[in-house]
C-alpha cells in the first residue's frame, strides 16, 4: 500500500512540476500585457522613424540618378 502511495505521490509531483512553468508563463503574459504593448508601440515608432530615414535617403539617391537595390525599393 505504501508503494502505491509513494508511486502516486511521485506521479503527481512530476505532473505538478511540469505544469507550473507553463501556467506561470501564461500568468506572466497577463500581468505584463500592458507593459509589453507599450514596449511594442515604442519599437513601432522607432521603426517608423528609421523607415522614413531610409525612404529619404532612397529618394535622394533617385533624384541624384543612383540605382537603388530592389530590396531597398520594396
């Protein structure tokens, strides 16, 4: 009987250990949701600024008759 209790305890313990991390991750996503959205919005603003800078350089290059690589034009 003690063997069955020990076996069941071991199984429940391993199951609990394997579930704690994913559950904690999901809770963390909920807790930090607003913070993560703010970070992403700031990154988006940064990328938009860089995009405008690159577009300006490309436009200047076109005006000066330079050939623009197709990856940059798209």
